[in-house]
C-alpha cells in the first residue's frame, strides 16, 4: 500500500486461511439416499481490520496520509519514525505510516457449514426429502492501542492512561430445515411436476465486548493488566417459517406454465401481521418449434417468456416491531433508584414490505447456434416500504417504524454469447449489459429522507427522484470582484473572493434551502464481457466490467479543499483567489479568515463521474496431456492477474467505492477509499 504524500510501504498486514470440504452420499437401499456435506474453515487476519481505527471512526489510513503535510518526511532518521506529519499550524495528525506499522489487531474466524439430507422415493416419481443446514461462525477480535498510537487530532506519545485494549467476540449460528414432497410424471404430451413443503429457519447471535484502559507499560497489553475495564453483552435472534407449493406443467415441451405460492411468517414483524402470502406465475413458449415457424438456417431457436409475482422483504433488523427498554434512573423517597423505561416505540402492525414484479423476455439463437441472445425487461414496484414515521414529540418519541412509501425499479437486461472462431484455435465471447433506473413514488407524508443537515448529510431520497441522489449546493465560482459581490446572492460569511453558490429557490440569500439534487448514484448501465481463447493445451480468459452514468461524491474533499491551512490540500488549491486583480483560476476562493466556511459545505465540486472500465481478470493456464502423466489423473497450471487495469476519469482512488455498502439511501460516497490492489497469482490444480 503506497502512501501518496509519504515515503514508505506498509508490510504489517496479512491473512491466512485454512479450509477443506467433504461430500458423502450413502444408499442403504435403492430408494433411499442419505447425504452429508461438511465445510469447516479457519482464518486469521492480522491488521487487516484496523485501517479506520487510526482515524476517527469513518476514515481510512490512506485518507489520513492524504491529509498529512507533504513537507514532513515520515522518517526522522533511518529506522526511526517522525511522530507527526503535520506542519506548523496544521491540525494535530499522527504519522500514518507509523500507525499502520505499529497497529496490533487480530481477528480469528472459525466457520463450519454443514448439510445433511435424506431422500426417500416411495414410488416412481414421488419423493420425500428432508434437509437440515447449519452455519456456525465464531469470531474473536483482539486489539491494543498503546502509547505510540495516535488518533485524529492527537500526536503520540500519549500517556499510559490513554492506552487501550479491546476484545470483541461473537458466536452466530443459523439453521434451516426444509421438508419437501415432490412428484413428477409424464402422460402423452404432458409433463407435470408438483412440489409442496414446509421450511423453517432460525438465526441467533451473541456478542460480548470488553475494553481495558490505562496500562503501566505497552509490554503488558492484556486486559487483566488494565486500570479500568468496561464490558457489555447482547444477543439477538430471528426466525422465519414458510409453507410453499409449486406446480410446473408443459405441453409438448413447447408450452410451459409454472405457478407458486408461499406463506411466510417472520418474528421481525408485529404480533398482528407476522404473515404474508406471495403468489407468482410464469409462462413460456418455444415459438421455433411450431410448424408455421420459418425454418431459416440463420434463425434456429426462439422462445418467449413472461412472469408476474409478489415477493416479501423482512430485512429490517431485529426488534423494530417491539417497544424497547433502556436503563433509566428515577427518584423514590429522595433516593436515586435503578429502573427501566421505554425508549423506542414498537409497532404491532408492522408487516412485510411487498414487491410486485413483471418480467418479459425472449431467447434467440442464430447462425446455427453460434450466437445466442437473451433479453429481459423487468418492472418492480415496492409497496409498504419499511421506514421511520415521524410522530408528535409530545408523545415522548420522535418516530415509529412504519409501512409507508412506494418506489419503482425497472430495467432491461441483454446477454449475448457467441462462438466467434472454431477449430484448433477457438474464441468465444459472453457479453451482458443492464440498463436500470428507479423512482420514488411516495414517502411517509411526502417527507424526504436525508439532506437536511449542513454537514455530513450528502444524500436525499424524495418523491419523484431516484433513491439516494446526491444532495448539496451548486458551486458557481467566486465573487471575483466587488461588482460581482454586489450582484449575486450571498452566504452569511461571504466576502469578495469567497465561494459563490447558486440561489436555487430565488430568495436572494444562500442558505440550506438552496441545497438541491446534484447527481444520481445509480449508473445508467453496467456491462461485462468475457473472452475465452484456446489453442491446444493453452487457455486464456479475459474478463472486463464497467459502468456508465453514475456520480460519485468525494467527501474527503471537505478536508482536502479546506483553506484554513489545517490539512494538506489538493494541488489545485494553489490557484486560489488572492485579489480582484489576481483571481487565480476562478474556481478556488481566497483564504481570508472567517470566509472559508462555505467552501467546506457539500457542493458540486465534490461530484465526479463514476464511469469506469476495468480489466478484472486475466488468466492463462496450461493443461498437461494425460499421456504425459502416469500416477496423476490431471494437472493444470495457471497464472492470473486480478484488477489488471482500471480506466476511469474519477480522480479518487477507487471508482468502485462503496462506503455505505448496501444502504442505497446513502450511496455514492467516498471518504478515503483504499486504492484498487493488483493481485498476481500462480497455482496448480492436481487430480490424483
């Protein structure tokens, strides 16, 4: 990992993983199958999870290096670190290269996946199958932050009383039981496949955390040696039970009909509405098998497909339907007494978020099967979106979880596979592209989600717009002269030479009401392509992927565009406004004290195109001829490069950044992502 404004490379990280898998099937008699699959794994991570701990919760070590002074070397002398990389007058920053090297945190993971089943065939075509699946995960995290460890705004060494040791552990198990009856039969031109079943699933997680602070010396980093210890424990669980049925029917292997229905109940919903019923149906027709279909050599296969159905979502976390208690002190007879009070209001009517989805598609094969094309159109409308409903504060609470809100997602998916060249040398291609979009149809009382704060509030979800669009002020330049200052609306701290924003609502004042939508976070389309080449025993695979049309917000520019001199800044800041006769590049305001606040507000200069094309993987392998081997069934040797190339105009370190993971209402944010690693691997597969 290279540090952009410091010399040095971090070596103090690594992951070790040990795993194996076994599959066994036993037939005591012909009509009974008993199977067992086991897959244990053990993984040790050293200093792979402490990057953001070197800052203040949501930034990475790389972001800290960006903010450090380029004038200060990380090295005081050979093999000795400078304790800080902040120049005079800058915000106190530790040496992030040193912090990465001295980080001491380890996480061990033990996982165990197991699957056992019994399948009994009572008579031909009629099966009863029972399956139980188990997933066990045990994690243990240990970290020590001693006197040489610095935080954001704190330069080491810090006093022994500030040193800290952390131990977190959790145990999770999930089990699933499926009991299915299936029957398949054929009569004449008809085929029938029936299924009925009942499934249950439970997940349980227990968490424990203990923290020790104040160590006499860094040589005894165990919590038992801490001056003060604090701890907590917690456990959560959820269950789901489902009854389901399905029928598949086809006539002449040409006309197909499928219908399903399931009734699901989840512990995550209120006592009044735990269950939801979700039917669906699909049809398809192989038109090319009809007698009237033209028998062209160029057109070999044509199939039409369509489906419509309902699905439910219960991913709202645990206990949102229940009123929650927290410790609360009260006074009785003049004495303070421990007690509990309701701090989160439950909703017994909370129920499933339901989506209705229509799919229409076609499959086409041409040129004697050498080119295959699939097209799908989908339209999904989600009702009863799970979201917080504001309630009068006179109730003692601010909100309650509620089913309210509707959004729609639609798109087109196209897949093309082709055999380009056949013979001793072969070349085949798989290509896919998806065009997707979405709109918010309604929200609770029409109230937008997000985009209400001055700082650290970068997205808004509003009716008529896409989910989680970027939200902020539109930067229009600077007040280069007194005449421009007199002409345009102003922010409360505006002066000649300061940042100028667009007066969106036209009230001749720049304030929070002038924030607006400044970029979509969802791409207009995503695509991928794999090319496979083969010649004799050599195979070459090249995988590329990319996206077009989305915007990314580099929120770290709140620091790198800070003109108060407390952080390192982008090179473009040197072209700042200095006077009406020296306006710089017209895009960077001046540094007059008290006038720089507006330039730190979320604005359009932080927004960039997220388009990219990435060469994800290049793999070359060679398979030895069997005649060259004696006691070995097969050998394949290979070399591969992951993340070989990235083509993008995004100025950040990773256009695939995903700070908020799967939270679409806060998507498209980059607060100092890690650069994309290029990984080179060599290996061999040997079959005995």
